[in-house]
C-alpha cells in the first residue's frame, strides 16, 4: 500500500530535520555485527527513505549493526498462508487485530519479553489490553485507523455525500464506477454494517444475507481491488471506493478532487500490531527491533510517511497540527463510538465466509 505525505507537510518536516542536524552531531554508525533479522510487513508500510523520508530499516542497522531482510505481503490472509506453509522464516510480522487473535489461538506467536521492549510505555493505554490480545502478551500496537468511503467530488452528487451511508455502494446511479474490497472480511463487514449486524457475527443466516447483498452489488462493481485503488481513484477511473483512512494522504495528494467520509451506520476500527512468529530464530533481536519501532523519532517518521494513525504518545505529540486535528486520521468520539474492532471468528464461520466469498466472486 503506497503512502506519501502532502508535499507541504513533507517540506516542513525536512526543513525541521535539516535544522536539527545542523545543531547536533549525528552519532556514528555501529559496526555491522553479522546478524540479520527477517521482517514481514504490509507493502510500503514503513518509512523507507523515499521523498526525503527516513529509511527506518537502514537507521536500525546504523544504530545496532543488525541488518534487516525486509519483505512484504498484500493482506492478512496471504501472510497467514505463508506462515502455515512451513516455508516461512520470519522474526517480525505486523498483522491486524483479528489475525493476531487467530495466531494466538493457534499457538503461532512467541510471547514477548517486555523487559526488552521498554518503549512499550509510549503506547497509549487505549491500545493496550484490547480483545485480540487482552494481556498484551504477544503484540505491540503499530498503527490504527478506520474504514470509510473515498469519493470523487466531481463524479458523486453532493446530496449523496451529505448523509454518507454504506447504501451508496449499492446505488444504481454509480453502476460501473464503484470499487469494492477484494478480501472477504472487509467486504462482508460492509454488508453486515449496512444490514445493521455486528462485524463479528457468527450467525450463518446473517452471513448468508450479507452474501446475497454482495451478490446484488456485484453488477454495479467495476472491480474488486486492494492496492489497485490508488491508480484507479487517482485517475478518476472510479467514483467510489471503501478503503482505509490512513491512505487519505496519498489519495488526496494524487487527486485533489477526492474526499473521504465514514458512513453513519458505523465502521471498522482496525489496529495493526508487531508480533514475533513462533519459533523465530532471533527472538531477542526481534524484540530490539520492536523497541526501536516504538522510539518516538522512529514512530514519528513512520506516522508522517505512511499516513496511518499512530498509537505512540510521543510521536502523536510531535505530529504536525494539521494532521493531529484532522478527523480523518484522529476522529472524535462521535465517530469512534460507532466503530467495532474485528475479532477472531470460529474456524467454521471463517470457512463458511470463504465459501460464500468464492461464490460471490465466481457467480456470473
């Protein structure tokens, strides 16, 4: 998932960095130790040196002498499939809330030694003790956000935006101009919210109702997408697309005609967190990397570059006021009170949802 800053914000941050470096001597790099950790993360979900940003992985190597072998995945399900394939060899992964709960239940994560992660104290209390890891034993929050609808102001009627509802994704008026999530959990989540059901329902009748709703929507959908949303919305190839709030910086930077709104029925509030897979060969080094990601300057660099909301109190305090006060990234209680976090579903429910999803995608 490609993330970028607004150019003006980036310019301010770069200027601040230059001024800061002018006033102090940067510490010398630590000699290479010969050690390597393998990190598996979402695509472009870390500050990587582009557009003048800090290259976080190179900075970790500079400070510790430990190299980072960094690879990416497109979604939670792909990451899970790789972990269960037997071919995975990772020290650090960054799954989403419901996937973390699944990995915990299946004994696929290492418990963290928090004495090696003192910067855990910088994580805001509202991102501790959550349902997916109530004892904070296996994960440290990395980013968070909400799901909403991106829309092109020149292609969508103003009246349809004023009282934004998930119904708009089923509006015949926008046939062929609607993009939809290409993963079952997010797609079913939207249909369930439209129907007034819980995102975490285990009622098969409700899931079947949601599947039928998604089948009704299919003739209106131009494409089921994930990262393809960026090019399509930037090029005004589509009018409407549900996606993650953290990508608003990138979207708006690519197309000034785009807007974002959280539907009135409520939405998903997600948390992505840093974990160590079971059997990781470099557990202590992985904990050092997790602690490093929680350093204020590193968390700030990531928040500024990727655009997703940070749970790090030190980073939040130093964020640009324009971002901190923007309800897209840091919504108020009026929006948060109507959000739900995805929880792990029973295996039979996951299988049932997957079967329904295949039917939706393959049915003419």
